[in-house]
C-alpha cells in the first residue's frame, strides 16, 4: 500500500521525502516496481475477467452468491467471499430491480 501511494504521488513530491515520511526505503520502492505480479494477483485478474463475462449472456449483473454459482457451474473454482471482495474492489455491482 505504501509503495502504491509513493507511485501515485511521486509526480507531486520527490522520492527522497516521500519514502522516509512513509517509513520505506527508496531501494524497496524500486524493487517493488521491478517485481512481477504474484500468482494470486494474476489469478484474481483472470477471475475478474471471467466474472465480467459470466452474466453477459443474460444481460444482467449477479450478486456474489449467484455469480459464484455460475462460475462454479462453468468449472471455475472460487469462494463466495473472494468473489464478493473482487466484485467490490472492481465495482461490479448487482443489477437492482
């Protein structure tokens, strides 16, 4: 989180002041920038894409429970809480009638 904050605000402030203010080192920030995405992050990106495509056949947005059931029926293993968290983070809201 701190490194993301530094990346977002480095145009406004210099790194030599931002990093010590947040309690991180500049070398740690540069190492974070070069580090590839984790396997979990890549799996989450793939799951979000599948979540966006799952209800498209019915032209409606599912809630976490119904979306998880649709994903499991199509062969994707995921949990209800993970589905709910990813929906919330990526702004995929259910269609309200």
